[in-house]
C-alpha cells in the first residue's frame, strides 16, 4: 500500500509532540506492555526481580527510549525513503536478541497495542484513527517485519 503524504504528516505531527516527553512516554509504553501482557516482564532483565515498574531504573529508561525512538524514526523513514532502513548491525542485533528471547508474533502485537495507547496518551483529543493507523499499520508493522526477517535468517543460520 505504501506510506502516504497524509500518514507521514500525522506521524511527524505526533512525533514532534511526543519527543518533548520521551522519558515519561517511554515509561508509559512499558507500563502498557506489562498491563497488556504481564508475563512479558520476564523478557526484560531489568524487570525480572521487581514487582513493579521501576520508574527510576536507568536501564529501563534507556531501553525504553531506544525502542520508542526507533519506532518513531522508522515511521518517518517510510515517507522519506519508502521503506524502513535499519543499519545492518542494528538489525542483526535486534534479530538476534528477539530470537534469543523467543519472541513470537503475539508479542509483537502487544508492543504495537502499547505503542498506540502511548500515541493516544501523548496526543489526547488530537489523536485520530488515521493517526493511529499511520503508526500501527505502517510504521510499526514495517519495523516488526524487518526484525522478524532478521530473526528467520538468524534461525536458519543457526540450524546450518
């Protein structure tokens, strides 16, 4: 289908708002992941030994900011380049880590839902179905597809 100029405008508009509060929104993103899928807590080393989301945990903040920025940047790349371009070494790393953790399709969907809830929180009344669609069905899905492809390649290489 491709990423339209209108979708790009929605993503850029919301990204401008969200990047003003990345630390808080990143924590909100992980709060939503754990609300949707409490068992996901075991996938993050910085969450395994705690009963609550450690809001002042520097590892959580750092990880959340990286993930949040990567999805946001992927969205912007869709319009500018027509595809999500993640550097080879970063994509290999992401594929390797996700494969090692045993991440499966339903877990990608959990993150997607958490991302949309985060966009809704950040944008409030300005958040439309079209804006959410630009994030979920284009930007996030493209990034997730790139990670899944790398996971398959890594799995195939390990089975050789």
